[in-house]
């Protein structure tokens, strides 16, 4: 193989490599290209997702607020029940005291 044949073969190999690379690039872009219609759908989906996240955050805030209110109400009711039980215990003690007083006078 002389010098001219070597240069021609090298040039041909480089051209074929370039052509294959260009063709591969064209195919990749052809199949992965995003259309305007697809972009519109992606924008709609992103907006819907954003709205759904806002609604979720509002629901979480509502549930947390409701839970705090109910917890406070439960604590208040527990305090009222405790006070009522203390009053009942005291009333039973007084009733027992007066019952004993009546029994002593009756004896």
C-alpha cells in the first residue's frame, strides 16, 4: 500500500465514521424530540401537581389545627372530670360524716 492509497483509505474511514455519527445523532434526536403539544401537557401536569401539593398542605394544616383543638378540649374535659370526681369524693365523705352523726344521735 503506497502513501496515496493510505491517505484515501484513512479519509474514507474517517468519512464513514463521521456519517455514522451524524446518522446516529439524527436518529437519537428524532426519537427523543419533545413536541410543543407534549410541552403543553407537561405544563398542565406540572400545574396540576402544584395545585395538588397546595391542597395537601392545606389539608395537613387543617388536620394539625383540628388535632390541637381536640387535644386541648380533651385536656379540659379531663380536668373537669377530675374536679367532678374530687367533688363527688368530698360529697361522699360529708354524707358518710352526717350519716355517722345521725346514727350516734339515734343510738
